[in-house]
C-alpha cells in the first residue's frame, strides 16, 4: 500500500510539471510541492531536474519555478533539522568561512558603488543572493546525511523516471517555441526566450549519467531520452556542450565497460546515434559545425572569452588579495574596463578569484584539506552517478560563470553527503 501511494505522489509530481508548462504555473507548482511534502524522496529529484525545464516557465520578472521550489526545499530541510532527533550536523566551518568571504565581498561591492564603478547596490539583495546558495548547500548536506541509503537510491530513481517524461516534453516545446538568432553572420542557433543556450546544453549533458547509469530504466527508454537530449544539444549549437558530449562518450566506457552483452549493445547504440548525427550534421553544413570551423580568430572561436579571460586575469592581478566582490554587475564593469567587453568572466575559477581574491582561495583550500578524507571511498553506482554529473557541470563552468548556479551546489551537496555517509559507514 505504501508503494502504491508513492506511485500516486510520483504521478502527482509529473502532473505538476506538465501543468506548470501547459496549464497554470501556480497550480503546477502547488502540485509539485504537495508531492514533495507527501514523498520526501521527490525533493532531490525536483531540485535536480527543475533547472532543465524552468526556462520554459517564467512566473514573473525575477521569479522562476526553480527559486520557488528551492526556497521551499530550504524551509522543509531547515524545519526537519530542527524537529528531528537524534541528528548529525556538520560543515558549520563551511558556513562560517564563506560568510566571512561574503562579508568582505559586500564591503568591496559597497565601496565600488560609492566610487561610481556601478550604479546599483542593494545590501539585502546582495547578501541574500549569495548566502542563500551557501545555506542551500549546508541544509541539503545535513538533511541528507541523516537519511538511509534507500533514500538516495529512490531519489536517484525518480530523477531518471521524471526525465523519461520531461525530456520529450521539452523537445516538443522547443520545436514549437524556439526561435533562431544569428551568430557573427556565420551560423544560426535556436534558443528559447529566457534560456541561455550554453547553460541549457550543459544542464542537459549533466543528466546523461542519471540515464545511462540508471538501474530502473529499460534500455529502450534510455535510448529515447538520449535521442531527445542529442537533438536538443545540436539544435542549441553550443560548442562547449559538443565537446562535453564527446568527452562523455570517451569517459563513460571506462566506467561502463562490462562483459554484460546488453550493456555493450546499449553503449554501441549510443555511439551509433552520435556518429550518424554528427555525420549528417556535417553533410548539412550544420550551424554548430560552422561555429567551430569557420571562426576567424581566437575570439570568434571562443565567443569573446579569450579577451574576457585576459581582462579578468589582469583585473585579478591588480587586486589579488581581497578581490572585487561577488557581483555580476560589478564583474561586467571591471571586465569592460580591462577587456572592452561588458560581460561576466565566463570561467568559474576566474569568477571566484575576481570575487574573493587569494583570501577566498586559501579558505577554500583549507576547507578542502579538512574534508577531503570523505572522498576516499570505493566507487558505487550512486557516487559515480553524481560524480559524473558534477564533473560535467564543473567542466562546463570553465566557459560559464556558474559559481553561484543552484544546480551546481545541489549536485555537490548530494555527492558530498553520499561520500560522507559511505566514509562513516566504512569506519564502523
């Protein structure tokens, strides 16, 4: 009977997602929240998957379905930590260290406002924006380390099952609502209103581990999702994602290799899909190929990132200790001063160094040294799934300004909690 109710809550969750897109956003969000309250195993699934389809659901200016669900999840996990006993609470040093960084960062941004570097400064918004990501990570880790292994298994299962419904839905929506933009008069790419094509592509690729490594999805369903993902990746024409996609195809066999003939056949099918897709696209003079082959110089090949990187490096060298503060508007203005391009750094390391300087780098290094022991555990299906996903997001972040992207912190929190639990279990 309990499993029957779980099936019901899962269906309610799916109805909530479809309602958010095709009926009413508020009604859909209400159904999703109800399903998360009724079945806590759906919390992780929704936090991971929502950024995938949030670009087609704009509730209001500055408000997205991701923000609503993440705030609800933070409240739910906070309430759970208060009332549930006994419980473990870890990483208080993490919150303290990053709170110090945010304090210095806020002072830097405030000074930039008063000297005229930027024209906008809201103390409350600035603090809440960055601290909310840290609080989300802290609450999720402490919520998850108190959960059994079965909770992680079921939560991960729900991610792959929800993708089975959501992936085709996004493909259909993309086909009917996307529009073309011109890229340097050399190629066109399709995008959705409100969705960055590069970010959406990286998010899509980060879901491959949940599909390929899933123990619940039949091979035919895995192939359906992979075909949907492959279609979206090439339509979005992101060079970063194409390189990530190729890297994934090279990386997966080392993990996935097995004498199991069904697995080898499935891997062979994936290669066929990619190879024939790439061959067809080259023959059709497809835009993503144009973006790679027909670039005039390093800047056009990297989308101005080369000049941005040089500008960000020079800016960091001029203020290496404390940085300039974590603020996208400020980062854009500083990059404009040093490179002539009014954009953020599009690199997670440069973004961090410009924001927090060497002080931040030292604090992060200390936190890593203190907690690295939790990552020295045998590989498992669950840890590998989240490792590959986190690896993809981090590699993608080398061309995106993603240090504060929620999905990065969510996947990291799940992966850290899994490793922490495995390490503690091994110590018993």
